[in-house]
């Protein structure tokens, strides 16, 4: 409750800028409750005090600017810098090792789903730069994941209103599994649509082939 009171006071004093600068600083790995703040902001839009669409835009830009800054720090400074000065950004060797393992397991898609993994999302931008991931590829995953992350958590407050805290804690506990299920479902839908659209072309090619044989 103390945290919510603090967040409420921030919004009362600074309005939308709380989201932009708060999320930007969070992705540079400074302590800020980004998900809680977004959900509370969504609740404020439910009460009519803030505009939902404007919240999405501000939160998206705060997140992507923060992620982009960390990417270029990783590109320019490299792993030795992070290992030497990481403690100033709250990076422990354990967090570095954890992120490296996740990258080896899930590859570039971790940049998108990493938003939902505590202790990982703050480091994916740095690590993407360190391994020299092409910026276009980084931006595709990072910005797409940011939009989904922002809409989801601001949406929790907007949709559930006074019950947002209960839903938020439930989602927070099972976030990686919920996101993984959503990604798998989306992949299956896309695969089915691709196969369904391709089927007439394949059948048409087979018929042309059969008719040419008959001749």
C-alpha cells in the first residue's frame, strides 16, 4: 500500500511524465515498479482521470527509449564494461549468467518475452548490444514486445478497475507461463492460416501437373 500511495502522489504531481521517465529509468536498471505503475495508470484511466490511449503511447515510448539506450551501451561498451561496472546498474554476475542462459535457450525471441521475466528484461537490451545483434532485428523484437507488455499491464487497470490489484498479482505470479501459452497459440494460428492459404495453390499445381501428364 505504501508503494501505491507513492505512485499516486507521483501521478498527482507529474502526470503522464511519470510513466515515460519511470519506465526509461527502469530499463537502464534503476529501481522503479514499472508494471505496478502501468496497471495503476490504467486504473486512473478507468476512473476518467487519465486518457488510456495517451498512457499507451507514453509508456511505449518510455520503454522503447530505455531499451534502445541500453542496446547502444551494450554495443559501445561491451561485456567488460558491464562486468566491471554492472553493480552500479544493479547487475549481479548471477543476473548476467541467467540472461545469457535464457538467450542461449530462446534466442532473439527472448527480447520480446523477456519483459515478463523478472531479472531478465532489464538486461536484454544490454546483452543484445553486447552480442552485436543487428539493430533492425533488435528493434523488431524489442518494440513489438514493448507494445504488447504496455497494452497488457495498462489494460489490466483499465479493464478490471477497482479489482486490478488482485488480477495484477495473479498475472504477476504466472506471467511467464501465460505469455508462453499466448506465443504458442499465436504460432499455431499463424501456421494454420499459412497452411490453409497455401493449400489451394498446392492443389492447383498438382492439377496442372496431372493435366500435362495426360496430354
